[in-house]
C-alpha cells in the first residue's frame, strides 16, 4: 500500500450520488511494518507488499554481451558504482557527453560530437 493508491471505487448514476456514496465507504486499516529503503524491502524476511507475488522484487535480470570479465581484467582502470533507482522508475540512465573527434590547431578548439538526451548527435565546435 502506498500513499495515493486506490482502495475503493464508487459507481453511481450522477456525480452527486457518487459523492454521497463515498461518505458510506469505510475502510479498516491494519498497520503494517515499515520498510525504509529498497535494500530492506528485498532482504530475506522483509514484509511482502503483495503476498500473491511472493516477494518485493519487480524484476531481476542480467545482461552480458561479449567477454566483460576479460575486458575488466585487461582494463587499466575499473570504476565500480552501484546505481539504485528510487520511486521514479521512469528516469533514464543516459549521459549527455562529448566525444572529441579532431583538434584544429589554428582555431585552438576541438571539433567534437555531442550527444544529448534527445537521442541525436550534433557536430559542433568548442568555440560555439
């Protein structure tokens, strides 16, 4: 149960009847144990939000292409980071970065390709 989750539906012939009928809805709430974050929610023994699903894990998958273990073993630098998405699952995990493609010595500025969150690339100059 989360704040704002629908718990009842009222169907009526008119809005006035529906508003009157909502006054007749009575819900008995049973306090449940609170869970502070997603790691606690997926820990063994955590209270399950929807018992019919068995646990609180929405989905779990791994994706591996190529030979990542070899690539990490051969890399000069490996950066490890744990990323967690809180309640907003619609947030994307994309970067807005730049890739230098050439240096123009006379202009003293690199020409580079910039990616944006609009999924398109643009060639531009650092002077602009």
